[in-house]
């Protein structure tokens, strides 16, 4: 015997289980995205990571685009602030990269002069494995479903996916208790770990099928670029400082209908996201997307609860 009900039903054996609509099943899912990280030592952190790499300023073990601030550090000898010079903060620094990805699938420096990175040669190290500058790690980024929609997101004001990994956590920038900016990494001669791994880049690269209406948005710090089919779609480069309580960080969004066009529904395309965390003040990351750039999975335990409920329903119907 088969029972029929209004709405969506799920067939288990010969039974049609009512009340399990697609929206109900969808809620609580997550999007798992494969991510490649590159972990760096920052320039003005003498002995930046707890691994002990670069216990003196050493360009072989440190990268000048990471942390070197146009600000003041604490001079422990003279017990006073000292101006270091170097790269400065900006709200938004567009034009750092060319509008098309390089042949190796990563951004190419535009060659234009800007205030938040040094030059094309050093920028070329950001998203490539290089034993002299970084350690590469393969990880997973998890986004939560927003309501019952097809949008998945992450919103964190403490985004530290590499804590305890790679080169290790950054040595404290305020170990002397007096430096609000970059500080020295020793207190009475002892390195102090900050508890976070600050200086790294992230690359997401995947193919997806365009279905129409997909969107992507970001708000946070620091640099972020999105390329669709190798062409620049979102340029949020730069070291992003706070601008006010209502909109503390840079933000931007894209709509694939404007880039690909509805005439191409059902076709496959390439998605590449490049992100950098370069300065120790904040690590904020808010990303929302309906672009299928990962694997959709039920929230831990959700699948088991659904199956258990279905089997229990079947058992009750059969004994009724």
C-alpha cells in the first residue's frame, strides 16, 4: 500500500513520508570549501613565528609586504617610540593586480606604484609555494547556510584559520606592554606568543556550473580579489583600516548575471578567490555566496536525525 500526501514526499521502500519538504531538509547545511594557505613571517616581527624562524631581521625568512607598518615601534634601549617607516595603511588600494590571472593561475602585480606593497617580485611570492618565504597548507573553510536559502556565509571578527599551524603563532607584538603598534617580541629576553597566527594568504580555486542569480559579497580586511574565468570581478586590495562604526572595513559584491549573463545558464566556469591577512590589528572576514564553490553537507548530526525520523515513521505506519 502507498500513502500519498500533499507537498514533497520522500519514498522509503514502498512508503511515501510526508512533511519532509526540500526547505526543511536544506536548513542547517554547510558548505565545505577546499582552500590553500601560504603562511609567512612578517617583516618587523623579529622572530615572528614561534617556530623560531628569523630571530633577527632576515629578508630570507621574512616578507616585507607583511606587517611592516608606517608607524612607531617601541625602542627598548631608549625606552621610547621610534619611527620605523615602511608601508602604510589604506582603506582601499585598487589596481595592485592586473585584470587577468597569469598563466600559472595566480594574480600578477600591475607594476603600478602603491602604498601597501613593495614591488612585483615580492608580490609574486604571495600565492606560490616558496621555501624562502612561506609554508603551504591545504585546509577546509566551512560556511554555514543562511536560513533555508542557497546562500552560505561566514562572519568572524577573529578569523584565525592557521592558529597553531604552518610556521606557528606570531610572537607577541606588545610584549613590553607599552607598544600599541608593532612592539618588540621579547619581554626580559623571552619571546611571548600572541596566541594567533597573523600573516598568511589564502586561495580558493574551483569550477562551478552557473545556474543564474548567483552572488558573492565580502566585508573585512585585508586584500581580497575575486576572478571569474580568469578575469578580475572584485578588487578590494590593500591594508584595510577602520573608517567608522557603521562600516568599519571595505566591502564589495558581485552578481554573476552581470558577468556571465543568463544566456550562459548551465555552462561551467572558473572561480578564484585570493585573500591576504597582513597586519596584526584585526582579522575580520565576512563572506556570503550562493556560487557553488564547495561541497554542500548536512550540519553534523543533521543527516542522522533525518534518517532516524524517517525510519521511525515507517515503523509506526507498518505496525498501525
